[in-house]
C-alpha cells in the first residue's frame, strides 16, 4: 500500500544532542513537507522540498536542517540550536504543487529530557 | 501576511448536538480551501472547496465556502464521541513554490 512512514513514533533526546527524524514515502510524490505541531498552535511549516536536492525554509526553520537526496526520503534533523524541540512532528507529501492537499505520516513525538 | 483563522479554538458538546466550526482567511492568491480531521496522529482529508456556495457533504459532515466574505464553515450534525478530534482548515495558495497555510485548528470534544 502506498503511504508515508515516519519513524520512530516516539523519541527521547537529551539536551544538547542532535536527532534525526525519518520520513519515507512510496507515493511517487514530488513534494515533501515537515510541520511542527504544538498544543493550540496548529501546524507550523519547518521546511519543504518540491524537487530532489532542493528545499526551502518554512516559517520556523531555525534550529532544524533537512536533506533531499532521494525522491522518497526527506529526513529532518533537530539540532541543539533548537531551543524548545519538544513537540509533535508531522511529515507530508503531495503530487505537483499540492493543489489537491497533502498526505500525512503518523508523526513523531519528540521529547527532550 | 497570509493567514488562516479558525474559531472557536476549542469546543465541548454533548452527543447529538450540532456544531459549526469556522474558518476565515486572508490569502493573496487563493486557489482552494481544505478541511482535515486529526484524531490522534495523521490528519485525514475531509473536503476540498473551490467554488463559492456549493456545499460539500459526507454523511453528517458538510462544508461550504464563501469567497466573497473569505470564510468557510464545517457543520457536524448529530455529533458522536467519534467526532472528537482536532479539525484543521488550510488554504491552498494559487502560487507555485508555496505550501498550504494552516489555521490553528479547532479541538472538538463530544461527551456521551
């Protein structure tokens, strides 16, 4: 079945450590997105990529980094520069420009301990 | 700055009640508006609205768009506990190289 797989589902990190969240899709979608969700804040865009080897910053890119070496994969690294990384992270993908909406993964809940 | 505003931010109702969720937007290049339901993890697609005044309906859920007044509503009739979720509204800009603009969501709790 086609879909988006995020891993791990739950992740704990010590302060000062970098951590990478995985996002893989087998939908043959061109575009992929990372969102952060905090209670009462909706979805805030971190980074997005519309083509391999190219990506753009979203509204809250500081403290995060991404790569897009393969069409299927769009990993997100939460660096130690991110001051408040505890949140729920959602990955999404879309065909073309996303005019018909996104398909979402099941998310990764990151907790800094 | 483009923005999408949802109201109320949270709502508690009893089973059987009818609810109306609101979404207003200010977006420079509007293409369409989407509604998603998020129960625990992945948001799932409900409706896409492109034209004014045409109601989209799926079971007890319905939605309509007013492009003149720049808003949409999502109605849920005869609510059930399974309707408890976050409802997200998003606008699709008609501009290449951009992403969906999401509102903060409405958290609906339906008690039995």
